[in-house]
């Protein structure tokens, strides 16, 4: 071959060509994602079999056979069980959920006062949604309203006893109202308190450090049930006679402190991941400790541990069910309480109620999870390279 | 070395005659300073006086304590014996004094230490806004001024992670300059960079030197030292072993240790 024979050098640029058919379209997608190799294929087939086994009966039970309306248990029981359904019937009793919906939402909150709960719920949504949407302006004002003004207004509305509102005792509260109140307070208190505890644990001041460690390790070392139980049974023993503490308030404090200890450790993990250079960069510019912490360290640390924080939130949200130990009833508690209602007791009521409760819990937890993933992507400034 | 092509000798107009040396012109005064890490005596009896407008290059073998010494000057490290007086303020445990000194002393690190969650512009305006209480608008204008000076104004709205190493280091220099420091400390600002980027960063530093900034620079860029420095300081085993003008230092090193070091670094 002569030295000038450059036939392999392009004289003009190649035009982009359409991808080969096998790379595109649903068939290619299925091949690539489900049947890439024999092992994948086996897994896919097993997975499909499992879905095929579970899904049809579930749809049949929840949608096709389900009893949607009715006024009492006869609608959800077979003839042999004293109802109207044919022998061998098995379907969800949504009539039960329908009839008890109000109770599931607010417990025994007086019927005539329920507008107060609805008003609080509307305020909650109206303040939370814009706060979560990054594009809406006035974040500072919004946060102040949501974190400082809203709790006070909501407290006045829900508890009453002032401004001509009748007093509604907290033992009457229940259902989703209790779940959300506990979670809201737990989350709003535990995040800042957890951050302070995490900072305290990393502090160079021995007393601050020791107090933080003792708090975190003590609270984390005991089960939440014990904390709640102690808050309701033991605490009054230490208080002088006559001084009584609202039971629900005690649960709120217990849950918040408990979540704070967990949160502190999650945040500490994030703090430890921040390189020393970031502290030195901030120091060399003359930033004070709180400026350095608030402007440089925490924004980065918290971003790193968003999954852990949301994990703690979700755990907290579901743990609120444990307030049954102090005979308060959250969503799950109220649902379970209603199983024994003679007007509705039937073989289908427990499963229907539990599926409904599970669906509500799942909606909130899934929402939190998706939102955290969205925030993680949004806050990613590509510094991981 | 890369600097040889980067900076031609006539670019540097060091007017030594302009430097009036009197006691009020002392920028940094280090007297009998010792530092220990546990039992290990890292810095031993350091004595160094830096005048305003002086440019000092510090070199020496790895582990000789160069970083530690320069970091003592803005109290990123604490010294245990002796005195460090920066801009007339002695560094003690007084946090207020430390913050005052840090405001007047800029520092550029080997690994930039930019804040990855803030844009370039925010990196540059953060300290002026929070520490100097400069109005945001004014801080931004000033930041843009310094970003133009380090020749990357078009990157202002990007994040540090989207910039090359050399660009990041120039941002770091601009960030320090935004505080209008009277003294700049550089700790191996180019040793994490590729040759081409070294050139752009050194050009920026040369520009600063021409404007009369007081500079302390740990570097092994001997071309830079030769052309910009008033004095070169050689450290070994935690001590200042030799101190001289660049030409004397490079051409007639006195100390055996210096000769060995120079022969290794200049081949
Ligand atoms: N935090 C620390 N704890 C204990 N020893 C340390 C610490 N930091 C540095 N040293 C030691 O102090 C000595 C001086 O370190 P220093 O970083 O100042 O060296 P250097 O001259 O900057 O070296 P290089 O050129 O590699 O950057 C080294 O022997 C090092 O091992
Ligand atoms: Mg060093």
C-alpha cells in the first residue's frame, strides 16, 4: 500500500442515520429490559406469574365483587351470615368505609364542629402546597405562616374554648386528624431539634456535646411505646398533684423528642460527609460559626441526607399508630375500633378497613418519597464529578 | 517549567524603590512561633516579618511545615508558643480578633474549596454580604468586577462543579478578592492543576502582584518565584532554613539542604 493511499480517511462528514429497528420500539424495549439474557427471562417469567396470581383475585375482590353502598352489615354478609349476599361471596365492603368515613377522618370530633377541622385542613393544604412548589415566590412569608402562624390558628380552631368556639377535648380527636397532627408536630419539631442535637454532638464544647449525646442515646435506646407509656403513666407521678397535662400533648412531646433523636443521627451523618475544606473556606472568609453552619455546611449536609430525613418522616408518620397505648386512636386505631361495631361486623369489614387505611398511609408516604426524589434532583448542582 | 512561557520578565514591574520600609508598614510579624501536633514539633522558632506590598514565596520539601505555617497566619491552625501579629492584631484565643484578621486576609487553597451548592456569583458575594454587610446589588457588581479581572465573567451563573480546575481556582481568587483583603495567602494554588491551567492561574497572581498586594505564596513554581517574589523562604523540618532574594536564592543557595532541593526541583 502506498503512503498516499488514504482511502480510509473520510472526505465528507457522515450523516446521522436512523437507529436500527431492533433498537427502537416496544419490542426492542421488552427485549432489552425484560429478556436480555436467560436469567433475566426466567426472572421476568416468574415475576409475571406472581402478578398473574395476585392481581386478578385482588381486582375481583376490590372492584368487581365489592359492595359499594349499604346501610349496615347485611349488605356485606352472605345469607348464611345473616346478610343478603349469595353463598360463597367474597368482596370488599366499601359500604363500611363509606359509612364510617367521617370517623376515620376525625374520630369522635363532634359532628357540628367538624367544619373547624375542614377549615384547618384547607389552610394546611393552602399553605403547604405553595411551600413545596419551588417556583412560588414569598417562601419566607409562606414558611412563617406555615410553621408559626398556622399551628397557633389550628390549635385555637381545633381545641376551641376561646372566641366563642366550644371546647373539644383531645380524647375526642381521632382518625387521620390525630395521625396528621402528630406527624406535623413531629416533623416540624424534630427537624430543627435534630439539627441542633447533631450540631451539639459535634460541638467542641464538652458540656453541650455531652448533653446531646446523652439525650440522643437515651431516647434512641428505648422503644417509642415505652416513651409514650412513660409520658402518660409515669410523668403524672412526678408532677405535683393537681397539675395535669393533656394526654395528647404528652404524646406530641414524646413523638417529637423521639423523632428528634433519630433525626439528629441522620443529620450528623450528613455533617460528617462535608469535607474539611468547606469549613476552612468559610473560616478563611471570616464567616462566624452560625453563618458557616447555616450558609455552607447545613445546606450541603441536609441535601446529602434527604433520603434519610424522609425515611425518618415516613417512619414517624406510621409510628403515630402507637398512640393506641395511651388510648388515643389515629387512623389505623379508629379503623380497628370499628371492626367491633355490631352494626357492621362481618367477615369482610376488617380486610376492607385495613386496605383503606393502608391506602391512605401509602398515599402520604409515597407522596413524601416522590417529593424528596424531586428535591434531590432539583438541588443537584453537579458537584459530584 | 510552565511559568517560563507564561510570564515574560518585562511583564513584571516590580518597583522595589517604591517600598518604604518602616514599622507601621509591617503586615505580618511572626516572632518565635512554635507549633505542635501532639508531641510532634511541626514548627520550630519561626521568625518572619512581612512588609506591606511584599511578595514572599515559601518553598521546601513535602512535610516541612509550609502549609501549617501559612495556615497559622489566619488561625486555621493554632500556634502554641510565640506571637503572630497580623495587621497590628495579635492572634490569640479571642474569636473576635480572629474574625477581624480573617476578614483582612484572603486565602487560596490547593483544592479551591469553593462552595459547590452556590453559583460562582453567590460564592463571591456570600462573604461581602454576610460579613461586610455590603448591599446585595453592590456586592454583585463588585463580584462581577473581580470575575472580569480573573477573566471568567461569563461563568457567573454556573456552579463550581461545571468549571475546569483552572477556572475554579480563579474563582477562588476572585472570591477572596471580593473581601478586599490587605494580605493574600496562597497554599500551592497550582499544584492540583494541569500545565495549561497553571498558566492562567499564575497570570492572575502576577496581575495581583503588580497591583502591590501583600502576598505569601507556598509554591514550587520557581519561574513565578524568580519573577514576582521579593524574597524566597526555604523551609525544612519545621524551620526557616534560608531566606534570600530570588536571584541569590536560586543562583547562590547557601544551605546544603537548599542546594539539594533546588537540584531536584530544577533538574
Ligand atoms: N492535623 C495534623 N495532625 C498531625 N500532624 C500533622 C497534621 N497536619 C500536618 N501534620 C504534619 O505536619 C508536618 C507539616 O505538614 P504541612 O502540611 O505543613 O507540610 P507541607 O510543607 O505543606 O507539605 P506539602 O508540600 O506536602 O504540602 C507533616 O509532617 C505532617 O505530617
Ligand atoms: Mg502543604
